[in-house]
C-alpha cells in the first residue's frame, strides 16, 4: 500500500504510456433543472443549479439520500439528459471516467479484461496499459482474477483503475466507498488522494458522509430541497488529520451548515 | 493459512473442477448398467435383454451399415427443428423480457405450448404435413420453443441494468454491449435452454418418426417392436442414448465450462 507511489514513479518513467502532462477539465452546470414524470405527476429533483468546477480541483457534492446527488452526476456523465439548463466542459472534448457505488465489474471477465472493456475506441490500448493501472491501485497480483475471487475493496480498486485507465480529464465518483468497511474505505481514500495529486484530475465526488467530504475535498457543495444551499471551501492543509483541532472545528461548522436546511 | 493462500487455492480449484467430475460420471454410467442388469434379470429375456446382449446387437447393427443413414435422418430433423426452435424461442424470450405488453400477449401461447402432451403436437404436425420433413420440424417448434422462450425470458429479465448503465457511461457501442454484457449475462439461461430444448427435440422427433416417417431412430424402434424384435428395439434405444451422452459430454459440457468458469466453483459444482 505504502510503496505504490514509488512503483508508479518507476512505471511512468519506464512505460511512458501515460500522458506526460495530464490534463484536467472544468465543469460548468448552468441553470440545471431535472424533473421526472411519475404516476403522481411531475417530480422536481432540483432546480436552477449553477456550479462551476475548476480544473484539477476535488469537489464534493454532499447530500442526504434521495436529494438528487447521483442524478447530477449522471447528468454530467451524459447518462441522463437535463430537463432544462446546460452542462459545458472545458476543453469541449473532455474524457470522463465514472466510478460507481458498487464496482459494476463484468463478472465473466478478469480484472485485466474489465479494464480492456472500456477501451473500445482506443487503438493504442494494450494489456501493458491495463496492467499499469492495476499496478497503480495496488492489484499487481490479481491481473487475471475474476471479480468473484476478490474482496470488496479490491473490486472497487478495479473500478477505480478502469475509470483512470481511459485517462479522463474528469473523474466522477458516486459514493464509491460507502459499501466498504471503514478500514478499507479509509485506505482507499488515502490512495485516491495520492493518485489525484499525482495525476492532476478534476474529481467530482458524491457522498452523504461529511467526514469523508472534509477529508478529501477542496470544496464542498451541499444539495438539499432541490438547491445547492451551501458552497464551502475547505481551509485545511493537506495531509489532513481527522483528529486535529482545525479539522474538528471546521467539521462542526460544516455540520451546522448541513443541518441548516 | 493467509487470506491470500486461501484465495489462490480457490483459483486453482476453479480450473480443476471439470477434471474432478469424471470419476462421478463414470460411476454414474456403471451404475446405470448395473441397474439395467438387475431389471433384466427379473423380466423374461425376450422382453428385456441383458446389457451385454444388447451391446452385441448394437455392434452388429453398426457393422451392418444400417445405423448411419437412420441416425443421419433423425439428426437432420432434430437439427432443423431445434435450430428453428432456438431462433424463435430466443426471439420470443427477448421480447418478453423487454416488453410487458409482448409478455402478456405471449404468455398464454407459452402456457399451452408447455402443457400440451408431446404426442398431440406429433399428431397435429403429421396431419398437416404428412411424411415430409416439415412434420417433425413443426412438432419440435411447438414443443421446444415455448420452453426456450420462458427460460430466455428469465435470463433477460435478470440482466443487471447497472452494468448496462456502466457500459453506456463509458460510451461503449450497442454491438459491444450486446456481445460483452448482454450475452454473457444470459449465457447460463441459454445453456439451460439449449440443453433442455435439445432433449425435448430428441423426444419429439423420435415420437414423430413413429407416425410420420419411414426412416430414423424412432421409426426403427417402432419397426423392431412391430416385428417383436425387442432386443433390436433396445439396441436402437441404446444408440440413441449414446449419441445424447456424446453430445452432452463432448460438446455442451466443455463449452459451458469454458463460458461459465468465471463463477465461483461451488456454484459450478451445484449446477454441473
């Protein structure tokens, strides 16, 4: 776990398949509204959401379950279409990687084949690339294992490697650690931060866990009642220690804000 | 033992599963012959010959060159009937899985198809087509297609929509999604449909041959019976079983094992 930073530095020098200067994209949500037609009429999920996310930043969308956080992520990824409003990216042709709450691996494919699956349009892809990203998430021993032979944390690592392997400018993460035990989740959070700092990706992260949001992000958006009702910059230095005085006092402030709606 | 060793041990077993099942299969076949021997010793010999005698008749039949044309005739009918049943059944099953309206429309047809006795379809198909090859084909479709449809329907219904959404969010084309996500996820049901659809096809084709044919294994069985040559009727039945077993262990099982080996071994041994 601890050594993967060094391994990766070696891998980049030797392999050189990753871009020399990783790019990160900006996301602009402009007056975004989403409603669903249900049997009981129109259900409005959120209305006039305006968010601008800087390239390379780590932004977390915090909200209770059912608040529409995942819907916003699905709109950004293009799986859903907004009712009105616009989503723009900079540059226009950003690549987006998606990490889901459950890893959503193809159970009939090995780890390596699961990575290969998303490279349909990438003629440059080789197993070498796949292995490089599995190494990045510390799965060097498991290239040819099936998901059923892995632990929950390892499966989620494959999901993260898959999303990173397309060299995305933007990484969308939908409660990726909420199905894991806390110790594993904590390990993966630390690794995610270290990967983010190495690769310079824009990360748009969704969670219902305030501590997770504070530990990871530059900026926290709170979603409730169909609105972004708070937008906090996290003023803490990295690496963050969750029992430092600054952390705890900011945590209290965030909790108060969170419950203000 | 560390967790790592346990897991890699599991991985090793995963690849050995098929080999380990051979002793059990051989014991099963031996027990079948023992049971046959026991039953044959109770009944008069002209009604139920002993296995060895029957195998001798099989040997003579094969040596006489009579077997191949009859087997070819039956296999040809089964091939076309089964192929048509698979195409139609898979089509119906996919429609039923995707669309509620079509499911409601097709369900009564399927229920009737599943519950009508095999012999009814044989007779009806023969009345329509007489001695032509279309009679067994139609009878096979009426018998096997509903079963295939209902099995495939379950498979299509159980496709993990989360995986489809994943595929969509990574911009994967429809074609690749069908081959890499949809087909593998209905593969277990396709195997069930294939195996039971094929065995239904065997049964219905041989029954139809009794009515509406002057060739094929079913015709030879009823002919031997008509001439009171029970040992020959048994011999044809054994030839029939032999071909079914060769298909099962020579073709279906190996393919199934290759396709489904990603599953944990406990699951494989439960269905295998």
